């Protein structure tokens, strides 16, 4: 499909009434809903148990994730796994995904430098998140960073103001009709990559763990 000025969106690649996450992942491998597929190595879909009690939603895959085809396996992912352990969350209870499934970057020499997805990329990729939630029935959705928060809770969301607080879901969601789920809560925290960039990494990490302890208590 040729590149267009405005993304066509992922909907035409999403299976009708998908039966499993594996089916969605297979379909997403061919997604051309926005131009990001042209330069990315591959689609990076969510992973984890379909019976997960907690769903983590991040921004987009990074360089390592783009190469390996798995979410949160780079430096930010390793830090997140440490924080999950320190917060007392069982990894078997988790499903993890991103609001945008392709890596957006710019080349600087031979390095691929992360670029934040734009609103058009988030909207184009939204059908995949909606499809994932059609199969997942978590107790809590943890939004990692501002992009994930705005993608699901709307443009007025501010992670610095709302982090660590339990929010109603899907009443708080943007387009709640897209998420046919009940008795689910949402909670936002910083993206683990923000910890890696922080001047005071220890304090930032403790803040992330404290937020995740709220999540752990919510499903205990």
C-alpha cells in the first residue's frame, strides 16, 4: 500500500471477532495502517497471559524491541521487570503492550533515535488496542507514561498530576464504548525510560515502585 499523507488506520487489518492474542499478533504483522511500518523492522505486538489481572500499556517499541519483535525487552524493559519484582507483582499476572506497535525513530548517523509517536499514529494504531481489550479481562490497566495515558484517557491526561491514583475504567477512557469491560480500574505512572533519563535515578525508581505497589494492592 503506498504511503499517504494521513494514516489509513489499522482497522482493515484487524480480524473480525478475534479468538486469541496469537491471532491478533499474526494479523498485526502485516499492518500498514500508518507510515511507521515502512522503516520499522517489524510489528511489535503485546505479550503475556490472556487471563492477566494487570495490563501494562506503554508508548511504542524501542530500538531493541523493534529488532527482537517483543515489547519491553530493552533497557527500559529490564528496569520495569525489576520494579515489578520490587513492587511484589507476580509476572504471571501481567500482559504488556504498547499504544503504537511500530518503532518511530530518526537516523543520526547509524543510530536510530526514538521519536515520540504523533496523535495520528496513536489514532491509526488504536484498533489494535481495542482488539486486545476485546480478549483481555484485567482488573487493572497500568498506563506507562504520558503517551499511553493520553491514548486511552484523552488529551487532557497529565501523568505528573494523576500518577499513582486509581481511576475508574472505562468511564475515564477516551471513547469508552471501545472497551466493553466492567469493574476495571486504571492507574498511571511514569514510563521506565523516564527513570533511565532522570538526573536522580534512585528517586525516580523509588517513585515508580511506589506507584506499582498501588497497583499490586489494587489486585491483591
